[in-house]
C-alpha cells in the first residue's frame, strides 16, 4: 500500500517520477532499487533548479531555445520521456548553473516550469531558507564518507552515501568537501 511505501521513505512523487521515467509502451517493473535511483535523479534535477535561483551568476549565455526544442522534440516523438530526461541530464552535466548568466537562468527556470506542468515532480521556486539541523549521526557518516573519498575507497563512499540517504538526507560533493541537504 501507499502507507507501506511512505514508511520506507518513498513518496508518491517518486513513484510518479519513476513511472514517467519509463516509456509508456514498455513493461513497467517496480523495484525498490529502481525507486531509489529515480528519487536520486529527481533530486538532482531539483538541486539544479535551486541552483538556477542562486544569486551568483556567471557570464555563460546559452541557447535556451535549442534546449527547449530538444526536450519537447522527444515528447512529441511518441512521448519519449526517457530520452527527454537524458537530454535534461546531458544539459545539467555540461552546463553548471553557477556559470550561467542571469538571462539564461531565467529562461531555464521557465523551461523547467513547463516541464513541471508535465512531471509535477519539482519545486520551481528557490531553495528553502529554513535551516534544518543535521543530525549528528548524519554528520558523522558524511565525515566518514569524505575520508573514504580521500582514501579512494569508492565502494565504502557509495555505501555511506546510501546510509545517509536512508536517514532522509542527500550529500553532494563540492570542491570544499560536501553539502548535506534534506531529501525532498
């Protein structure tokens, strides 16, 4: 039941996003590993949207019309949502929000707002200001994960990231170390 899934930390938005991530004509196979992976993907896009709202701006001006056309072209091609999401992640990987001009950020926010009319999976407004105290056990796991990354113990690092996620938090690597945020 939905209550059982919610008790396991799975939100209805994650289920919807998982279903939209698969092509409608393919066989849909629900697994907990799949939902975890999809949740991380949804949150990665959410973080990018939050980053688009940051006050820091770069000078990179991108062709947002081409990005919009590439994304919606896949929808028009037999509702290829997996290809749409692939185009989004290609953009995110190749175009950090911190490098973008204010104009490009504004246009991308509009595009993500249009996408959210379909996916209904993200908060299009800026990152919430409420400071939530990170539990000591999560902070400890984050420090252990940082040390594992320094020691190039990638498997341990992945395991610690997953443990942090089970506590309801996500961790993002930065040049300075890491950022922890509450999973949404």
